C-alpha cells in the first residue's frame, strides 16, 4: 500500500524531537542540511512489515552515538564503540520507530533494531526506494532520519 511519507514530515520531526528530549534530555530540531556521507558513521534501523513495508534509519557519527549512549544510559561517555553504544543506538531506533508506527497505516509491525557501523559501508534495503530524509541538529552536530519504502514488484 503506498504511503505518502513526505506528508508526515512534521509528525516525524515532532516524534524525533520528543524522543531526544524525553529520553536523552537533548534539544534537537529539524534542519534543511543536505545529507553528506561521513567517515565513521553509525546507522541504526528498524523495519516495518504489514500494510506498509519499509524502514526508518538513524544515521549519525560514532562520536554522536557515544555521546547519546552516555545520556541515554547515564554512564560516562564510552571511548570507543561498545555493546552499550550499539544497544543505545538500537533503542533510539526502536523508540523513534515505535512512535512512528502511530502515523503509519494500521496493521504495521516492527522488527528488532539493527545497527551498522564502519568507516566505509553502504546499507542497501533490497526492494527499497528512498522516500524521505530529514536532517536534525543537536548539541553534537547534525544527524539524519531516513524513511525507505519497500516496493514489491
């Protein structure tokens, strides 16, 4: 079922700002900054299945991920990418995806989150088409929320 994700940009922005404010105690806001691949990127993803198929990705730098982990878990900032960082990134994707589920068509289920990290990687969602990418600015720089819709052939 086609779903006009672009029509829900304001709801997406509100969900992202609420999750970051409530769970990390951080102010973030939607911006118009263009996406540019960064070295040392982390991507967390949550996948949707049912009446709408797709994914939401959170793309940030490793430094942002470590700082978000410290805030989310109330621990000192990790010096490197640890299981805590991967877990925190998965949890942030889960919170954003779970809240986005309320604006998606009924009957949509969520997967467990996935996290990818590295210096030079690409993440391809087979059958997916980029639907919408929004940038957000916070105290640790810009990050992106990306919707990918899976179009069945």
